[in-house]
C-alpha cells in the first residue's frame, strides 16, 4: 500500500496547494491544478493508497486585535496591515478528497485536525 502524508498550510495559495499535491502524488504534467483535475487524478489511482491530511492554521495577528475593514479585508488595528480574507479553499480540497475516496475503492483518506 502506498502512503502519502500531506501537510497543508492554511496560508497556501491555490497555486501552491496544487503544485504541492502534484509533487506529492506525482500527477502527470497535464494536471490542470484545479478541483476537477484533482478529483479526476484521485479517482484514477489504481493501487491501494492511504492519504493522511494535516492542516496547520497560522494566525498572522496572534498578539494583535483583528478587525474587518470596510473594504472586506482583515487587518490589524496596531499594524495597519491588510490581508485578503481567507476563503475556504482548503475545505474544498478536503471535500474533493472525501468525494474521491467514496468513488475509488483504492483510496483511503484520513484527516487530522
């Protein structure tokens, strides 16, 4: 059985996540780097594969007060810094893995908090 451990970071961009997955799974060069392509590649796995997924969440403003600014960004009262509000793309990645697991008997996915 092939075992793959994924360590995803909540600050990874979509491009970074897909590049990381492509490398870890040795997806083909034509991998489309989107959720549909991920699902297709996961459901094409033909040998027993166990995938452990760990997601670390990083808080930029652990020691400061976060505020939502009028422009829809998250910022800090102390630093004046702005970051775009994180979307739930990693949750969509997880859902894609779960859907692929249901469709492919060769795939087992374990998600750790």
